[in-house]
């Protein structure tokens, strides 16, 4: 029986051979759906074979945010981690030095940022073997991914890593697709759209859905979505992660080459070894994490500007803030006073659902 990896390769080969045009769009859509299903199979741990769940690769998620380093061997991941965190991690000029997942912690602007070296993502993930798969699942939990590239190595490495991450449901610097998909009891497949579609027509949508044995559904597109976008929505379990391309070893390239790199979106050139632009990298990581710092103000006292409560960009209500302080806080909550950019007055009295903004000051008033 063909292995999942072999089946994936066969489909990729067939896709490469298929010309892209209107007549083949539905066939390609079908192949893409098959591919997505096989890739999901690859991620799901099996009882036999190495690398099932619980093999202890994962590290506990501590701190306010998690940042993962991904890249080919010897691009300088360990060096970068060392310089950024001061954590010990073996560095050598030969390949495959990092054998376990090494966490380090950076304290930055009052936030505790966990930095992880995710080794073997390229070597291991390709054949679905243990650590590769575990590294991928850890990568999925990161709030920001740093793809580390070597300035003097081929740029094709970038595409290979992206492809690997995409294959496992990680979407880089992308918003979730703006389309709705709803299964129905009957009525066939119905496709509506608020824009002109250059990628998806009814035949393609039908072909994709048939692969999932869905024959009755409403699909509504609010932008020029692709087959991959639709598959992402049907498959679910995609993570949308900000990503920075860290181009390391810029001490090895010319000024002209550096200027080109500097202009590319999401790029951050550094020299880990010579500690060039590490500040710039930290600032960019901070920007991409888009964390919200909230300062607490106990009644009758000054705000504590030293030790902010850190909220993720997606969960910034007063209720989220209460939960970060103590799990029972919400029960005792009466109202809150807020100073800062989210407040209309100084202070504004708000309810639990109020959305906080970076550097707001909050005082919780409890029920008596
Ligand atoms: N020239 C130069 N060499 C570097 C730089 N960063 C790391 N290296 C070297 O590249 C080699 C591999 O680094 P390492 O951190 O082990 O890479 P990893 O396999 O990605 O963890 C080591 O010999 C490092 O000293 C850099 O900024 N410039
Ligand atoms: Mg290493």
C-alpha cells in the first residue's frame, strides 16, 4: 500500500503536470482537496510508529507569547537564540547541532516572550516522522514565527520552508478567508459572491466539496477567493500566524545586496554573530505580536508601570484582563475604571465587554 507521503507526492506530481486553465480548474480543485486531506492524515498521530502524542517534545507554554525559530541547519538559529536570550544552546559550525527544543525567554517591554528553536522542521516533517511532526504541532502554537534564512544561501530555501509550514495548516501573514460556508440538508450547492471571481466557479466548488462528500451547501465569497482558501475553511484547524523572515549573516554580503533585502516586506536583516540589528529584530517581533499592555491600579495607589498584564491581540476585553489576573476575578467584578486611549473620560467607568488598548490603566471595583 502506498504511504501517505507517496500519495502526497503522486498528487503533487499530477498537479505539476496539469495545465492551469478554466477547463482544468475543477480538477485542480479536487486534487488540492485530496492533498489537504492527506496532509491532515500526516499530522494526526497514529498509535504505531515513532512520534505519537506524549513523546515529550513539547515545552510548556510559559510567558505571554511564544515565538518559534524555523530554518535550515546552520543558518544561525542557535546563535540568534543565544544572543537574544542568553540561554545556552550548543552552537557549532556543523549541521544538525540542536537536538532538542530549546526554550529561551526574552523580557521585553514588560512582557515575557518565549523563544523556541524548532529544529528538524525541514528534515523530519518531510517524511512525517516523529519529531518533525511534533515540531510542526509546536510551531502551530507560536504567536509569531521567525523563518531564519542565510543571506548567502539560495532564496529557494524560503519557499521550501513556507511550503512545509503551509502543508501543515500554518498560514503566514494572512487573514482568515473572508468567505462563508454553510452545510445544508438539501438544495444542492449554491455559490454567491459580492465580487468578480477569477479562481472559483461553481464546477470547481462542486468538485472540491464532493471530495468532502458534501452535496448541499451555501458558499458565499466576499473577495476573490482561491480553491486553497475554500479548502482552508472546510478543513478548519488552520492557524494564522505572523511571520518575520530573518535574514542572518548579513556580515557576509555587500551593501547593495543588503539594501535590496531591506526593502522586502516582512524581512529583517541581522547578523546574529556580530549582533547587528538585534534591537531592530526585537522591535519587529514586538510589532508582529501586537500585544496589549495593561497597567493595574490598586485603589488609592499609583499604577504599576513595572509589571503590565499582557493580553494577546485577539482577547483584549476587561473580562480577558480579569481572567489573566485571577480565575475568580470575574465573579467578584462590579465595574472597572479605565484610563488611556480606549477611555472616553479620565477615567471611564466600563463593563466587562469593554475593549482595552495598549498601555491602558485599569482599576477593578469588586462587589462587596
Ligand atoms: N558569518 C556569520 N556566521 C554566523 C552568523 N550567525 C551564526 N553564524 C555561524 O553559522 C554556524 C551555524 O550556526 P548555528 O547557530 O549553529 O546554526 P543553526 O544550525 O541554525 O542553529 C556557526 O558556525 C555560527 O558561528 C552570522 O551572523 N554571521
Ligand atoms: Mg542549532
